[in-house]
C-alpha cells in the first residue's frame, strides 16, 4: 500500500552525520600512505584525500535517505530492502565517481603503482562504507526490536491489568448473583410463607365462637412473632440489594453486568441505555433483577448469538427491552421454572407490567414498562 505525505528527512543533519564517516576513512588512508607506502605528496593532496570521501559519504547518505523515502512512497514496505537498494545505488554511483576522478585528475599525477593503489583505495572505501552501513542496519534492527518489545510489554501490562479488573468484576458478579438468589428465595418462598402465617392467625381471630383468654394470648404471641419475623426478613432482603447497583448506579450496573454476561456466554450483546434517574430505588432493583433473569434465560436456554439490552424513557414511562436471536419458544407451553412469573411479579410490584414475545426459531423479546415516581 502506497504511503503518502511522509515526513521529509532532515537532509542537512544526515549529511553532517554521514560526512565524518568518509573523513575517517580518508584519515586512515592518509595515515597508511604516510607510514607504509612512504609517499610524499603536497599537503593539498592529503586534504583532498580526506575531503573527497567526506563529501561522497555525506552526499551518499542524503541520496540514500531520498531513495528510501521514494521507495516507501512507491509501496516498498520492507525497510531492510529499501536500505539495501539505496546502499547498492549509492555504492555504484560512488564507485563510478571515484574512478572518474582518478582517471581525469589523478592519472596524470600518479605512476602506475600509485594509480593501482588508488583504485584499490576506492574499492576499499566502498567496502568500508558497506561495513558501516551493515553495522548501522544491525543497530537499527536491535533498536526496532527493543521498541517492539517495549510496546509488547506495555500491551501485556495493560492486558494483565484488564484481566485483573475482569477477575475482580467476575468475583463481584458471582457474589451479587448469590445474594440475588438468596434474596429471591427469601422473598418468593419464606417471606410469602410468613405472610401466610400472619394471614392465617388473623383469620382465626375472625372465626365465630368464644376464644378463651389463653387462646387469645397464644394468638397474640404468634401474630407478634410472625410480624417481627416478617419485618426481619424484609430488612434482610433489603440488605441483599445488588451490590453493583448500590456502587455503580443503575446504568453502569446494567452495562457491567451485560458486558460480563457477553464475555462469559460468548454472546454479542448490544447495550443501549439512556437513564438519568426518575425511578425509585425499589423500581431500579426490580429492573436490575428482571435483566438478570432475562439474560440468565438467554444463557441457559436461547442458544443465541446476538442479543440486545435497551433502557429509555418516553414521556413518563420507562421502557426496558431484552431481546435475542435464539431458538425462541411457545410461551403458552413454558413451565414456571424459567422465571417468567418472577419477572412479571417484580414488574407488577414496581408499578409496571411485563410482556414476553417469542416464537420457536424467531428469538425472544422481554418488554417492561414502568411508570416513574414523582419526587
């Protein structure tokens, strides 16, 4: 893929960095001429031997950078390949330039032996530049690998942090689900049973016939004990209010619960919630538990791939919908064990109503309407 609008390389900086490499090579050659070849040349020749490689090296660095950017714009994505092609082109041009300078200006001033040595020096300069380029390329690869490892380490750190948050949220969710289950059982079984006892005692009082003082004391004691027990149960149910709802508020609690449900069940859950208050705490608890029951039914029975959870306000009515694309069912044939009665009861107690629409093979939609309270 072609990359455009790439940043322009700092050519002057590249020239100033590359030139000293050529100058170092020239100094090495001058030193070798002075100590090993016993060559005596004018000072300006030695300066030329130092300056010429410096200029060629600096120009080669600029040309190589220009070629690399050009090849990248043409779609050459591999940086190692771009650098290799750039070095090859620069080396050939440097070799041609060096031999041309020797042929035009150096040949008349040199004998045959010195000219041959000069040609060898030109090739030596190419190899010297290649060694420097190879070293720079290896250094670049090491630096890039270190940067990649640093990015991977940051990513793994963030992943570990998110995993820790998810584990904590999952633990909180498990605790919340257990508390909800206990609260539901207390409310739906034991609490109703105590209500029945209180109602039975009151009915006994209304039976015709004389009730003796002893019987009246027993009935009074049973009624007082039952009412006290019922009050304790109601307080206990209130203490088992969902912790996520208390800590996060309704919207965030629903989003967190839905997100954890989607991760755990592998369901693509779309969440659209627009809630800015307006329900009583009891109504919020009822909605939260209805959503829990609806999502739980999806996870246990629906075999759905996608689901939607939405909460919005239209006028003074709050609309909750939980739908899925699962296998569906025929509502008239469903046993009470799926919790539909519990959801309907919670909706009625929260000043609302619940509707379940489903057909075999066409998914299920649970709709709840609640009328908000007036502060």
